[in-house]
C-alpha cells in the first residue's frame, strides 16, 4: 500500500514539473552588434560619412591620395574648427564594451595643422563630445594614424568624427576602423573597491565631472560607488542652457540629468554661468561682433542669470558663477583688475569685459571688470540658497594666486555696503575654486598648498574644481608607462595629503572625469580609472595617500588594471564595408565640443547566454534531485 501511494504522487508530480519547465519564461539573448569593416573608399562612395556642418563641408572620394588602394576621402570647404567628416556608428555599438577607433589623415593645406579624432554621443542640446586623440600632423609626415579607445553606454546616436584646429584646412582621410578592442569589464572590479566618497566623508565631498553617458548602467554604478557630488562637463555651460538666440533657453537635458543624480542621492554643482568661452554671442555682442553697450550687456547678464539660476534654485548645491576671468599668467599687481582678460577677440580676451567697458563712466569708478560683481549679485538674488564660487586655472602661479585673493576681498567688502545685502554676515564670493589642471612634469604640490593658504585668508570656502594630472608637459602628452604612472600617482597622493590637511577650509574635491578615455585630456591618461574602467595606481594614491607614499602599494596585484586589462583585439580585415547605419544623418555640434569633458543596464549577448546556460543547468540539477528523491521513497 505504501508503494502504491508514492507511485501515485510521483505520477502526479512529473507532469507538473514538465508544465513548469515548458511554461518558464525564455531568457532573451541579445544579439551582439555587427562588426564594421574597414572603410577604405575603394567602392567610390563616402560610405556613410557626412559633414558636421549644415551643408557646409564638401566630401569627395578622390584618387589624388590614398593610404592603401587607390582612393581616399577629401574634406574641403570648411569654415570652422569643428567642421569635418562624421560617421554614425550607433549600429555597431554594444553597451559597456571597449572600442578602438582609428583613422589615417593626410594634410592638403596648410602643410601642418592640429587634427582631432573625437566621438559624439546624443544629439542637440543633450549631446556630449569626447576627444580621443589629438596630433599635430605635417604633410611631410605622410599618412598619420589617429587612434583612441572608448567605452559607450546605451545611446540612440553615436558618431565618430575628425576635426582640425585650422578652420579652412583641407585634408584626406582613409582606412577608418571601429572595432571591439577586447578587455573591458574593469568597471565591475572598480565598483567593488573601497568607496572614495566614504573614505573622505569626514573631510570633504568627493566629486567628478559627468556627461549623459555616465548616468546609467555600469558607469553610473561606478559614480554612485565613489562620488557624492557631480559637475556637468558641458550640459550647464552658457551655450547649452541659453541657446544661440535670446529666449532659446533649453533646460530639458540638464533637468533630466539632475533628476537622475538626485534620485541616487548625489548632489549637483552648476558649471558655469559667466565665461569668456562657450557663451552665446547675443549676451554681449552685436550681430557684427562688436561689443554691446554696458547697459545692454548688463541687462542681458541679469536676464540670463535670473532665468538660469532661478530655474535651478533649490536643485543645485552651488554655482561657478564666473569662470576664468583672469589671463593665463598675470603678473602681480596692487590692482587685481590689471590681470583680467580685457575686451577684444584674442584667446586672452573676455567679451563681457569689452561690453561692460563700452559706456563705463570712468570718473565714477566704473570699468569693464564690473561684470564680475554684477554676476555674483544677480546669482545671489536669483538663488539665495546656492553657494557661489569663482573658478580659475593656473591658480598655483604666484601672480594669479594674489590677484584672485585681492579681487575676492574687494568684492566682498563692496557687498557689505550694498543695500541689496540682506545677510550682512555672509560673503558674496563665498568660495574660490582651484581648477587644478596640472601636468606630471610641472606640478609642484607646494605651490598648490601656497595658494590654499593664501585663499583661506580671504575667509572664503575652497574647492578643488576640475582636478586632473595628465602625463606630459604643456599640451605635449607622454605615454603612461610604468614610470609615468608612478610619478602621476605620487602627485595625486601628495595633493590629497594637502587637501586633507586643510579640509576644514575645503568643502569639495572634484576630479574632472570618470576614466581616461572620456577625459578632455585623454592623451595624457590623467584620471583614476583606465581605458577599461579599472583602477590605476592613481586610484590607490587617492584612496590611501599616506600608505601609497609609504610604499604599501608598490607590489599591489596589478593595481593599474587588475583583471580589467584585456588583450586588444586585432582590427578587422579590409573588405566590403557594411552600411554604417540603417538610418540617421550626422548633425552639427556646437563650437568647442572637444573640451569635456564627461551605460544601460542591459547586458551583452554573451552575458545573457551565460545566464541562460547557468539557469538551465540549475533546473536540470533540480529535476534530477527530485526524481532521485521520488525513487528512494518509492523503493522504501
């Protein structure tokens, strides 16, 4: 009777198990993106390349020059540095996979010029731009390869493109490749490392620069692990928010990113309201490029700041109100105004100064420098809750160090007597920011400490706003070999020792980017994480500066890459080119897109296949175990 009882239960259970197995959801396997073959223009077409300008550039397949074969693509009729050929590669991208991008260039005219290989993610005001390689190439050099690596997140629009710093330069391109480079996966290892934001929680906020692609998937997990405050690389600059024409304010992209950060408990620092670069011409110039009058410029400044800072009132922690008001390396002077960028059109000019100077009553003490005070006042009135900072670079130089301090003391003294001041004990310029863009060959940490000590005397709070340390010297990058990496890490460790020493006066330290490939100075590998997303020696130097300087990480288990470093794949063979994209044209970018700098949750096809196999094996083991149990019970 016992045997019959268990036989009945087994016969009822097996159909039920079969039903569960057959009705279980099938795990979809994502198809890997197709491989793009090398583009060599041998079929006589542009093979998907389009100009970035609005029907500006002329792209011609020509037999004049060729790297291999008989044809190349000639780029002519450019009028701006960002004009050039672009290729939509969205169709070929899998998220969280490292890609190698390569193109060969040859100047036509002039004989020598600066080329840039870059990538664009997204369109319109929400686009982000990253420089992958930058080289000065002369015709005598012959064909020269530009190459870089990049790990993309999910995005519906990705292009690679070639720029030239000479607006009317003409040049050839040939043998363009875009392929998965192997490696990758380092971000997962970096997410498991000790949290930098937790390590420094008793000292200061720890931040980074971000772009849209940093706010999803593995990259966002890395951000959430190590940072608690973020600065938009491009999305909150004047041209991104204010548009090219009066009234063209566009907050949608920045709003979405700030909301995403807020939901993750991460603060946002606004960068920047007033700058000599990446600002719409209508703010301070006439259509012919001449300065507006002082009254016109002041009205525009008030409108712009009231609109932008007012829109983000209560949603940002702080603002860089004015950025880079001083020349690169001013001499010491008793009058801080002597060191400012003045009007004009050169690299050291400031259109705001030129407009404010146009109509200034010198007898009444007015000057072009007054835009700085007005900018801070307008921001305070628009968002009383935000902390207001002045930010500049080369701040470790003695001349600029003193001039910034004198300006801060002067403007704060003026504010005390201003009838609009309803908080007499609060400073107007309540914070000073060291951009902290350094070089391994030139940085002297003692100079940085001297600036910190002087600026503390102003009574202002301090922040380290855009820290990075590329290998090299004054825009001449070096490969990050073992010696350079140790040198870079030592400098990071020495700086963070200084920051900790003065942490009572430093409220935030922000590193300018997440990983080396997305840095605006990627040629010098300046950040804490490498091209695979894995930790470099610099990470360990920041994590534990005292331990690093004491030699505790000299024999770390491959700290500058760990398991994240993969063997680069070989580029695909040349041959017939797959159509670059099933749809979509290349859109122009705003000027200056190469500065910043700066991943979906979906997995690659491989990971989904692996998951399917694991679950299937587990199911088989479970079924086998149940059948074994039933047999034992039946035989008892």
